[in-house]
C-alpha cells in the first residue's frame, strides 16, 4: 500500500505520528500532512529525513 | 448505512452479484451508491451505463490532487463533493455509480492513489457535509486480496467473499478471508457461485476456513449467461431464476446485519 506511516525521531513504533499519509508538504515553515481520511497533521520544528516507498515510511527528525 | 464489498478471484461473479444486490435495493426505494474499484470497469456497463460516459477518478487524479494541495481538512471535503457531483452517473434505477478507473498509461504507477481518493470520498459520504444519506454503499473490487491490503474495507458491514466451487478459486478466498479478519468487518459471507451441488457449502467453507453457516450458494444458472450475452439486467429479465432467488437470500442476510 502506498500510504505512508510517518515516524518522528524513530526509535520504536511508539514514535509513529501519523499513518495512511497520502500527501505532505512544507507549508509556512512547518511540515503539513494529510491522511487518506482527509485528516491533517502539522509538525513544527522538524525536517524530512527519508521517504521510502518500498516500506511506505517517511521519517522526520526534530530540529532546533 | 450498509457498507458492502465483494472480493475474490477474477471471473467468480463479483460484479454480477454486486450489481444485482444494488438493483434489488434501489428498486425497493433505497438510496444506493456503488464504487467500481476494479480496473476492468464492468460494473457501470452491467448497471446499464457505458463506462465511457462516466469520468473516472484516475483520469482526473491530477486535478483532484491539486484540490488537496492547501492541506486543509476542508479541501478533502471539497474533493469528496466534487467527485460525487461531477464524476458519477445515476442509472435508470437511481443507483449512483463512481468508477475508480485503470492506470491511464504505461509506467504510470499503481492504483493506490486512486484507492486513497476513494477513501477520502467515503469519508465525505459518511460525514454530515454530504447532502445525500445513502442506505447502502457497494464496492466492487478488483480480483484478488489486494484491495483488503489497502484498507479500503476497514469497518465495513459485510465482505462478500465470492468463489467458484473449485480449489484454486477457494484458495484466493482463503487469503481474502485471512486479511479480512483484521479489518473489523462485521460479516464475512462466503458466496459460492456457479454451484451445482448442495455439498459445495461444506467442501468450500472447509477449504476457505469459514463456518458453513456463514456460507451461501448461488446456483449455476444459464439465465446469468443469457442476460450477459443480451446486455440485459438479470433481475429485470429473469426475476424468477434460481440465481436471483439465491441473491435474494444474500440480500436478506445483509439486511439482517443492521436489524
């Protein structure tokens, strides 16, 4: 399935911050995401580390 | 609102069964919405609408994606409304039809994005924002278990696991049944189509791993083939045939889910 599970500072599955994500973009300085139900997520002070379509995962990390 | 999906191997009768159930309910005055998520796109034609007349989601996905670009939940609702208003057709029985479509050109990816858009649309239809209240939503899926892996049928009321009374067909149904267990579907009903023997119920349900009381037969019936050859609606043309009687049994089971 090409819907992404999103991790912030991944160490374990408890770091999942969103699932079934279909769209993500940088909007007004933060990371904005939308899942397949139309629900949106906002992550401040973070950047995208990896987008992996094989694992359907996106990894973010906190920045100062 | 009843939400029903049909799954199983190719050619087992998913489209015929879904279209007949939808027509039965629509003729009783229920408001019915059907999604064709099979890239083969036979459902609209079976319901009397040439599929060329229905704009598909895949051929319009660029426009839909742009609509979501503002990344607001409001945009997702607007996309749902847009698809329902502009990418659907209503047939003579009042059934509203939406076609997901196929991959438009070679090397153009998979159908996951179109399924994601269908999920957004389902969410809109479930919301207070949708002006229509549907009594039943049917999803005709592509062959194989993959549609369940995409999570489209999560928390549906019924998964019609369609099969022929053959081991190869039953093997696909076994995979479907296994995936469906984790999706919170209320009823997984094994439908053994083109069945010529009563004992098919026991043999096939054993193979698939579903209790015989959750299995029904649709008897082999030449009327189904005749209606297809003549491009006729089975229910209109042969309302008393064995297949129709058996599909009424399925309809009664579906209606018993919500009392």
